[in-house]
C-alpha cells in the first residue's frame, strides 16, 4: 500500500468562473449511500470528513479525498470506492442536492452545531466580513481568462496538422506497448477528476495521487498545452481496450485533458510545465514541445516568449486575488468558530462512521 493519499479536486477556478465536476463524485445508480453536508462557514464540514476518512483508513479501506480548490488544506468530499459510499460538502459554489433522497442521499445538517443566539452578538461583523469577497474571485477569473486566451493563441500557433499527426503516432505506439486490449471485448469506464487546480497557494498538481495508484508514470513535459492531443488518443484506446480510466481535465481549459491515470494497468500520464514538477523522477519523459515543427518554433519564438511571460504574470495576479479571498474566508471562519459545538461535529462523524461500517 502506498504511503501517499489518493487526492483529487472536483472544482476548478477556471477562466469562466468556478467549474464543477461534482456530478462525477460517484455513480448514484450504483451508490450505497451519499451523505450531503449542509451548513455555513466554520461549522465543521471538513473536520467531519477528515475524521471519517481517518477511521476508514484505519479499517483498511481505500479512501479518496476531494480537496477544496479555494483552500486545498480543506476537504470538500470523501469517496469510499469499495463500499460505494461518499460524503460531500453540498454548499456553494458546488451546491449538491439529492436526486434520490433517503434512498441514496442523506442530508446532514451541520448548521445545528452553531450557537445561533450567540452569533447574534457579532451579526454586523459577519456581514462586514463578506464585503469584497466575491470581487476577489471575479478579478481572479478575469486574470485567468486573459491568461488562457494567450495559452490558446500559443496552442493555435504550434498545433499544426503535422504536429497533431506526430502526437497521434506517438499515442498509437504507447497503446501498442502499454495498453493492449483485454479479453472479453467490454469497454472500460471513465471518471473525471481534476488532478490540478489554481489555488491561493499557486498552481498545484497532486502528482502523489498518480504515484499512489500507478507503478509506472510517464511525464509529459508540456510548456504550451499540447498534452491533450496525445492524451485524448490514449484515453480512447484505454477505454476501447477494456480499461477503466481517470481522465483529468486542465483546470484552465476543462474541455482539454491534462493527465490520464489507468490504475488497472498501474499506468499514469502526467503533464508538467514550468510551474509544476514531479515529486520524484518518472519512468519515462516525453518532450511534447518536440512535436511542433521547427520552422514554426523559429518563426514564432518572440510571440511565444511574450505570451508565456504575460500569461505567467496574469496567473500571478489571479493567485494574489485568490489569496485575498482566502484571507477574507479565514476571517469569517474565525468569527464563527467560537460559536460552533465541535463535540457535536465529532459525535456526528462517529455516527456516520458507524453507519458506513455497519450498514
């Protein structure tokens, strides 16, 4: 068993605003139970999920943690694949409501942990703490949008028909070596997860998750966002070959893939750029920039250099705005925390843990 936790994001701070993959949390038609947590800031949602997760790990169960893109030190979800059970923060910006109430999903009201009467004493402080919070996110999204338009311009310059065909050939070679079709003819299933996110800590990527699930890792060195052109072929081949796959979109362009994991084969393909690096060496490294035609690179070198520089500056501004939003959220939680009954939160976590293990 790997020492690393399996962690993903299901939300992204994207150029067009918050992008949600929360409908991908778990297959509701197969799920045994989904606990939807409701309640405001600081009421103990992340604490409850962490407690349940620790207990499930102690019981030897596979445990998948869903981190918050607003604060990656906080949890937004927990999935127990072997039991087909999940727990999720069902509040904004990723509101989750029951599709099959009581049959599959169960609401958990952590708002009852508040001392509502006591909070009236700091009513004005709480209202004031929200001033400027949405504006920080809007500024971050504008900066991300401008950065992505420059990235898109770079891709358009580099991704000629010849470059696309070169990446497709490389994908066919990898499929022939690594992902030969399984017997039986049944197609694999795909689930979507973000492996990376733009956060108040900068651009993060949870590479440890790939190493936790896969014994062989391909690194795709990719400064200019060409990984999708390789990964889309690998994903199609893996699924056609009967392998389940984790498709990981690019948080800056959620319609494009940035990473691909095939745990059944112990195989991962993860892209790296200037701002991200692997925690340890990969088994193989592919330089995707090499797919671009040499004359294109020479002709557009000044344009590409400018676009990379300005895009990086815009990303920095977006991260600064997310940091301001995080500071405001911390202040809000600090106001609420003294008025939260954490003994009740711990007891609720224990009860949910009992239900999961004994249900």
